[in-house]
């Protein structure tokens, strides 16, 4: 899907340099992938301390069960 975007040329050139990609398209694709991954990680990190754990769950018993 072709998309025309007005991207700051200096930012785009810097993205190409920093990413190590050979093309502008590849640099933008990598930047978007990393942006999405970072945001998804942040959502997971936001859950830390908010989940309720079952105190009766025996994780050691679950380990040996898979063998």
C-alpha cells in the first residue's frame, strides 16, 4: 500500500543512519516496528503489581508435570 507522508528530511536521514538500514523505507519500517514493540512492552510493564496471584499455585509441581 503506497502512502505519501511529509516527514522531516533531517529526521528521516538520521533514522537511516541510526538504523543501519539501506533505504528510507526500511528505516521507517524498522522505526515503526520498534515503536509498536516499545508501546506493547510498556502496557505489559504497567500490569506489574496489579495482577492478583493465587497463593495456592505450586509452580514447582507444574515444572515436573511437563516432563
